[in-house]
C-alpha cells in the first residue's frame, strides 16, 4: 500500500511561506527580476518544491509590501518602473516624513538621541559599495540607510505613522536599487550628517528642510532613470 505524504501542519506551512517570501523578496531587491517580470505561482512552486498555497501566501505578502502587483488575470508580477508612480511616492514621502521628523524632535527622549547617533555612526562607517555588489549599493549599506532614516522618525512614538513610512520606504528602495548604479556619487553622506546634527540640536525647521531636499534629489534621480 502506497504511503501518503502528510500535508504540512500549520506551523510548517507558515515556516515554508516565510522562507519563500524571504527568498523572493531578496531576489526582487537584488534586481534578479526586472521591472514588470511575471511571478508565476506554478513555476515558483516547482522551483521551491512547495505547494501553490505556500507560494501564493508569500506572494500576497509581497503585494502587501508593494514589492509585487496582483494582475487582473489573478497572476502576480514585479511592479513596473513607472516615472509617475515614483513621483507619487516621492510626493508622499515629502509630505509625511518631515512631519514625523518634527514630531520626533519634539517628542524624542535621550534614548532616541543615542539611537540616532548610533544609527548615523553605523551608516557613516558602512561601505556604500563592495566588490561582490558590483555597481549597486551594498546590502549592509542599504540596511544601515533604512535604519538611520527610520530611527530619525521613530521618536514620534506613533506606530501607525511609522507603518506608513515602512511601506513607502520599501517602494522607494526598490526603485532606488533599480537606478542606483546610474548615480554612484549620490550616497548622501553630507545630507545624512546634517540631518543628524539638526535633529540632535532640536532644530525642526532645519532638519525638515534638509530632509525635503534629500527626498527631492532622490525622486529626481529615480525619475531620470528613463530619460
């Protein structure tokens, strides 16, 4: 009598979904998929050796993060590179992040100050490029960059606003990685230093102005990608 293979338990399914999600997320962020590439559940299921349900769960999670689009025919794809879309993201970041920064400067305590200083120190000491990453920003620098910007804002103490930042950051980061190799000189070292100084000096006007300039340059660089 043939032995049947037991279906994975709920915890096992969750673990498999987490693994597929992490692998797909890393591949998308590394640029292994081009903008607009299809993410076919059947193919991914065969490649990963997991069920369609596990793959779809991982893809739905990527859609929630803005790293995949659900298509009208019930398929999935990497977001297309749209100048209009990234302009909208840039506009949203310029509207929201300076407000959060002002709130952080007003509400942040001594612990927040120490975290901002530590996050900037890590960012400043992390190589922007490494040989294995070629002409793209290094994974370590990208994470240090994210942590610095989020730490600046987390003093606001509002998790709902910070969740909004997280989603905008992921969408912006994907676009930035697609275009980062075109502007290797734009690592923002000086802007980051000035942001740290203004925040710790409790100067919300200067800090907000610097952040808006920083975000405006980032959006312009992404828009130039299709020029």
